[in-house]
């Protein structure tokens, strides 16, 4: 999933789908690439289970699947707490270090 999110085009596609379902053509319209290239990005998002596709005749409807994003947010938040604690400790050490040099 993080590989899928690592690409700005795929993040733009997910952002568009946050506004609601869309067809492949609608998703591809603002992107400066071929429909074939957009389809490759969509395959990455589907493999990561971030989007769902429903086919109706020749029209492909895309839907955001936010569940995996929520799982990732929980995972990242655990590390955020760790790094905030570490950075706060560093800040305290630097402040005390500066006070010691002034004396």
C-alpha cells in the first residue's frame, strides 16, 4: 500500500475519489498522460485494495476503499508518538545545553 501511495499520480487519483465515485475517463481527464498509463496506476491502487472497480458495459466505475488507509494511519500514529517523544527529548537537551554554555 505504501508503494501505491508513494506516487503523486496515484495520490491525485485517490484525492479525486474522495469526492465520490468516478469513471476512469473522469479520473484521467486532469492527468497529463494516456489512458493506458492511467490504467497502470489504477492497477497498482487495485492491488493495494485502495480502490474498487465496477464494470458496466464499457464504462469502468471507480470507488475509494478507505479501509486500508485507516489501518495505515493507525500504524503510522504509533511511530509518530515515538518520534515526537524523541524530538521533545532532543529539544530539552539542546535547551539545557545552551543554558550551560551561557554561564
